[in-house]
C-alpha cells in the first residue's frame, strides 16, 4: 500500500508540477509582451491566443475592475478565491455543441494577477487530461492493490494448508502412538 501510494503521489505530483510550470512559462511570455507593448499589446496577444485555441488547453481572460470579461477564451470570471500565491482551481464548461444543450464541465487551473488600472488577468490550463490520467493511475493502482491482496490471500491459504497438513500428520502419528 505504501509503495502504491508513493507511486501515485510522485506521478500525480510530477504532472501537476509540469502543468504549473507550463502556466508560469505562459505568464512569463505575457509579462514580457505587457512590458514591451503595454495593455494594448497584451490585449491583442490574448485575442490572438484565444482565437487560435478557443477551446484548447490554454485559458486566458482579461477582465475589468468588476470582473466582466474584456478578452479571452472563457465567458466569465471563475467564482473561486485564489490562494495566497494567486493560484485557483476552477471548473470550465465546454463550448456548446450544435446538438447539445449544455457543455461538459471539467477542471482547470490558473493564476490570477491584478494589472494597473484595476484590471484582472487569469492565465491557466485546461487540466482535463491530467484529471483523466490521475483517474487511470488510481484505477491501475486499485487493481494492483486488489491483485496483491488476492495473491497474498491465496499464498497465505496455500502456506497454511501445507502447515496444517504437516501438523495433522504429527497429530496422526501421536494418535497412533497413543492407540
């Protein structure tokens, strides 16, 4: 159990760290563009990235002081409070399909910033694949644990059956001696 728990913790932790590093790299690129070209350059860049990947892995939203969206690829500011470092975990809804009434919800992770003028910037990633992989790892570890327990029980039964046979043989000899 400890070994399987460690495997899950290290694998899932590694993938989460990779996601955070990707978000940080996106932030560094956007910050550089903001320093060079100002708010208009940042807005243009966010519009380009949102148009390239409207429902892709990158999540971008620039909002006004009242958290109303200005530019980005999500419709509304997430109703989640950031932690002390600005990170938030929130839910995204897929864009509506032609025949579907509601899009599917899935997990996302991002970092929140406050820009000059009271504007709010969210940069994040869609983490549905990470969530799916974590589920697969949990399932695999669950099956591995179940198989380990089953093999341990079978091995224990076989070993105890062998010991019981030997003890019964000693008991049989003892009974014969007593008779």
